[in-house]
C-alpha cells in the first residue's frame, strides 16, 4: 500500500501531464457560455470527456447535470467533487455571447475544468484502488440565481421546484448517499493571497414583485389611470428607508431591479415588475429583513391605489463552515501554494452559493484560488492564472479526497460522525423549499 504522500505526488504529476488537455477544456467551455438550466453544450462537453475515459456518466440530472461514480477498494464513505456548468449574464463583457449576454465571468469554466482534471487523474493513476471510499464527480447546473422569471415559469410547469442545481440535486436525491461535498471557486488576486481554504457566504430569499395599476392615455387622461411605475418607485424608496435598521453583523443586502417598467411611453404604466434578493449571514436575520422589505414594497402600492403582488421563492442558505475540512484543505494549500494562503478568504463574503444548502445537510467546503483580475460578474473579469485556478485547484481537491478516503476513510468518517446537520433532507424540503 502506497503512502498518502506517494499518492498525492502521483496524482499531481498526472494532472500536470494532462495540462494542455485540461486547459483546452476550460477554454472550450468559456467559448460557448450558457446560462443556468440551459447548459446543453457544456454538459455535452463534460460528458464527452468522461466517455473518452471509458466512463458512462448519467446525464440530464436536474435538466442538464452530469454525474459519474468512481468506486474505491472499499466504500466506507462517499465524497462528491463538484463543478458548476453555468455562466453569468454580463452583456458588456468582451467575451459575452452576442445573443444571450452569457459569459464565464465567475470562473465556472475553471471550476468544471478542475473536475475534468480529476477525472483524468483518476483514469491515469488507478487511484481509486488505493482508497477506501467512493468519489462522485458532479457537473451541476444553475448556481447563478439569474433569469428568475424564466426559472419560476419552469417551476410553475412542474419542471423544477428550486431555482438552482444543487438544490434540485438535493430534492432529487442525488445527495442522499453523499457524506462530504468538496468544490472550489475562482477568486480575485490580492497582495499576499493566492488561495483560501474556505469562505463565509450570505444566504438570501428571492422575490418577484408585480405592481398592478390602471392603464390610461398618459397625455390626454393620466388622471384616469393608476401609475404602477410610481408605485414601484415609492416602494423602492421605502426599501431604502429600511437600510439603517439592518444590523452590521447580519450583513443584509437588498438589491432589486426593475425588469418591466411599462409597455409604451404614452400609456400610464399598469404592469410593472421587479426582482430582488434579500441577503444575510443568518436565516433569522434574512427573514426579518424580508418582512420589512415586503412591507416597504406594499407601501408604494398603497400610496397610489395600486396593487402589489409578491411571490417569495427560496434562495440559498448561508454557508456553514466545517472547520475540520477547512483545516485539512489549509494544509494541502500550504504544500501546493506556499505562504500566500489563508484559512479563509479576506473579509466577509457577501455573495451567495447554493453550496450553503448542501452545507446544512453534510460537511461541505468551497475553497478559493486567486487566478482572477478584475471583478467577479463584471466586464473586467479575466481569468489570468489558469494554472492556479484550474490545475492547482484540482490538485488541492484531489489531495483532500485522498486525506478523507485513505486508510479506511478514517479522517472522512470522523468528520462525518462529528457533524450535526441543521436539517434532514425532509426537513429541508419542508422548511426551506416551501418558503412561499
């Protein structure tokens, strides 16, 4: 039986040997970006790569997801390693799809390529024969919670319940036999920071707001109408008036957009629509802020005699840290990256991820690799250091897997046994999935 260090050295060398193939895969995914639950080409690329290695992945999971199982010498534990399939909507990015505005300005192409690198390494090294647990590689759709109206329509048609891929995977039972979940994400480079073991992320709820007024000729008889746009503007101002009531430590963020402001300029707007999140660092604070925001939106309708309909949809839960996983990853990062490693990323992570939902059910970790220049989700985003964001990330995750599944999966089983889930799957579906 080889030592852990020998196994880690072998898989890192195998990833380096496949460097050109792995980075070409990352570039191919970036060249054809697709938004969530529409990642047909991306899923096909990941599937084709797995099949080229003799695997038979399951496809079409939660519409576009891809899953492949690798059996260990024993099956004492099952670890999922995930990459996300979807792009984000940044229409003014130079690489954005001219038809959809989609672009990989969050680094999910690097994320998925790191999972592809692990698939290559498992194939080329025979690692699974040395481990006492199973590995499940997942290409997961729709982490970016965008196009809410479109996804809600799929929901109304019975094609989805949740608005994101990992949440749907939970609902569909894809995590039922998973014990620990592992993934990574690209991050913006900063002085003294190349990688972080983990980061705190906000949770949020989703709102679809519809103001209903009464149409009238905007020039000849505006007094006969009820202006839904005025109601929306007053509602937005009322939301702003709530901001000083949010506690700093709860990290509340409210950021609505108007998706429809009317039909034509010479008709009093009678149908105005908004989308919004209410984010926060803990569920109690999110729900309290959400009530204030709803009250504020409705006040705008009351002021002008319009109606306000609010549809509440489950967003993401805040990420729960698993310190034991973080500590193991931190040690791997120190070996691979050196001193420019943190036990978490600098500052509080005000963004969100559906890994938060997974982390309420099992030990989970999302590490960060600073291969990016420019801001995430902006036109300036650029994945500059692909070796760090893809290859080093893959090595770190696979070395962590070795730590978890080596020698009877002793460390992994100890982490699982010491973890107290917030929800069972049934409780999660009942209490969070039925938010409205």
